[in-house]
């Protein structure tokens, strides 16, 4: 159980850090002070990206294929953030 306890301690540590730093939270862009700024101009200045993936149905055991599917969205979201987009 030592290995499990170590992994659980890491999980709690980094989940607390992510919550404190709001790593996985994205705020909407602020409203422009100019009332004549169009929505298209806001989208151009504040690009966004959102990825979705279906959650695994529990009609069987979870397996590495589920992790593979979810990892595609996780990696792409990180890449889009590196490009400067507000990514979820």
C-alpha cells in the first residue's frame, strides 16, 4: 500500500495546487469598453478552443483504450493553450 499512498499524496498535492492556481479554469474575455466592437473582433483578439470527448460507458471495465481516447483531448488542449488560446 506504500506505492498507492504515495500516488494518492501526489494526487492531493497537485489537485490542491491546480485549484489554488485555477489552472483548468478559463474566464470569458472582458467586455470591450467600446460599445461598437463586434463579436467577431472580440473572437479575433481573444481566440478560443474547446474540445469534447464522450465519457466512457460503464458496460464493461475501463481499459487503456479509454485513456488513449481522453489523452488526445488533453494533449490538444495543452497545445492550444501554448498557442495562446483560451482552451477548455
